[in-house]
């Protein structure tokens, strides 16, 4: 059974979309060198946490 449309996953998906937009705004500009990751922590088909990290490389 899919849990894609449960209330928690729909809420977390909206949060994920906002987070991705924020990360993109931060990294997709001249002068940024590094990595960005977004990690979904899932338990029994339900998104529990969304973790983001941005690591800059100093040149």
C-alpha cells in the first residue's frame, strides 16, 4: 500500500519543495563552490525528517 498521499507525507513534500528552492537560491550563483545534499529519513513509508546540508569549498 502506498503512503505517498498520507497527510504527513504531503506536508513534508511541501516542506521539501520550499527547502529545495532555498538551497538552489543559495548555491546556484557565481562564486559558490561545494556540495548540497538533501536527505529524507523515512520510517514505514512515512517521511520523518528532511535534512539539508550545504558545504562550501574555500578557494
